[in-house]
């Protein structure tokens, strides 16, 4: 299968995370080459026509997997374990290239991305460096999310700050990855240690399509975090900060605020007089 046309992709937009954005994992457990992600492109994931999954069924004699298995941890990690030698490693063993394919960097019309021809999937960032669910979610790495899910990984795993993959996905901005997580049972209303739900995060970072997805998946729009803010408050605060930082015109800020906050119309309880927070 040939590489997709460049028009199949959305150019990633720059994203500046809050200083508190981390995966809450031990030092050295995240690959040294990792850098905070930009939002992902539309990947156009295509499943294997043979078995409708990323993972091809092993041959009857088991030789296809060469004794390797894919395992996950309760902390959201994915690794490869070799049964006979009782050894494990983060990166995909070379012996599994006939099963999982190989990633190569390609360039079309001045845009570079990574492509796996065997599986028919693409990614803006090098997927070979991803070892944990939270990084994959922030990157919108559908390949990792699907692989992690198919081997039984727990999608509601939390980091040290109580954040799930869905929280990170809602910050990163990949609608396709959010849809995948929701479709495969990720909890839509789990709150992190600050009391913020994925809906808070999507509104905080201004991702209107994801806000819509979450609301359609029955996310609670009136849930208040530890500061007493609802997701709608987060949307308003974000636009105010954008105005101060970029000196955008009040009219343009007002239009963007309406675009995002109008999504909450019909989902939220009526606000108090003057727009004050509810107790």
C-alpha cells in the first residue's frame, strides 16, 4: 500500500503545555529522545484486511512470533517479553518486523512523517520511541493505542497525578485518538488529582471537536474541579489568556469563545445570575 497523500494529513499546530505536564513516571523510564508533542495528524489508520486488527494471528507452529509476547503493566507501559530467555525490552525486537512491520521516515510535498507499510499506518512522530500509554495519548499515536488495547492494556491507568490517557489525549488534540479510546471503554468522567475531568482539559486547550465528542459520550458538563471550575469556565479562561498573550482583537476572541462555549449549550445547567460559579 502506497503512502497517503499529504492532503490526508493536518499540519500539526504548535502546543505549549503547562509546566505541570508530565507523565509522573520514574526518571529514565521515558525514552531520552522524547520531546513534548505537537498535535497529531489525521493518521488514516487501516486495519489488517486479514483479521481486522493490527496483530496478525500467529502461525499454527508459533514461529511467526519467535517466542516473543507483548505485555503491559498496570502503570500504562508496553514492553516485549521473550519467554524462552525470560528477557524483556522496551523496543520492538527486530525478529518481529515481519509481524509488526518497520517504520520509515518519508517526505511528501515538504512534509515529513513516519510510515509503516506493513500495517498501513502513519505518524508525525517516530512511534518507535513510545513506551507508555500517556506519551502515546498526548502524541495521538493511534498505532500504540491500538497495539496496547489489543494485548489487553488497561486504558484507565493513571499517572502520579491521577491523569488517564484520555486526559493527555484531550490536551494533545487528536480527535481520532479520543474517539478510539472512548470506543474501547475509556472512562469519560474520571477526575485527576486536581478534580479535572478530560472535558476540563479539552476545554482548557480549546479543542472544540473533542469537547463535542466528550459531550456526545455523556461527559458530565457541570462537574467542578477542586477550584470550583466547570469545563465551561475553563473555556472562558483560556480565551482570556489568549487575548492577553497574543493581543488578539476582542471581537475575534469573542467569536472563538462563542464557538467553543456554544457547544455546551443544552448540556450545562443554567449559570447563576452574573455568571458566578455554583457552590
